[in-house]
């Protein structure tokens, strides 16, 4: 609904819903692992002004969403550089998205999805880690493929393996 102007026809087809879910997943993914921090006023002023300008322009939610995704890219860039500015900007992203009713859930909870399979997924990830430690890379790859077939996306990083539902 937010990706269309309120006076435009809505596209609520399956493809539009999948695109909306993918966009929301991108926004939550950038919040993963970044603690909320106080926003330095001058740091977020450009983003805040762009967002408010879009909303003041006849409630132009597609433009406001574009600002959120631009901010999302900037946070990713800063996090990749190891900048401490990423965390306060993530707080700003959550604040601005909250105006549209977005990003109200904890990032980990959203990205992990349905609670019913968490125990099984965590067991499979632990088994994969053990296989990798034992240098059984074929076994580890098999577990990754099993999880991928179940709709689980693994993301290996310096801090270990994180996961999210597809």
C-alpha cells in the first residue's frame, strides 16, 4: 500500500507482495546487530528533511520509502567501513519508518520468521559448524542445502553464522 500514492490504483498481486516483503527484509537486515543509539541532531537532519519533504508533498509515501531505502544503503556502507555512525542512523531509520508503521518488530524476530522451526534450525546450524570444524565440508554443504531447501538463508560472517527465513 505504501509503495503506491494514495490516489493511484493499488497493485496487490502476489509479485507486489513479494517485493514488499523483500524490501521490508532489507530494512530489517540493516538493523540486525546495530544497537539503538542517541541520534546526533545534525547527523540525521538531511535524512529527516528529505523524509518530511516527501510526506509533506501530498503524503507521497513512495518517495518517503525511497528515502528509507537510501538511508538503508548508507547505513550498510557505514557499517561495512566500521563507522560508529551506523548505529545512530539505524535508530533514525527505525524512527522514520515508524511514521509509516514499519520496523515495529525486533529485527531478529522478523528475520527469523515463524517460531515453530527455530529449535530444528539452530540444531542444524550447530551440526554444520561442527562439520566445518571437523573439516567435513561436504557434510557442511549438505546441511546448508538442507536449510536452503527449507527456506532458511544462512549468512556467515566474522561473528559466526546468522540466519533468516526466505
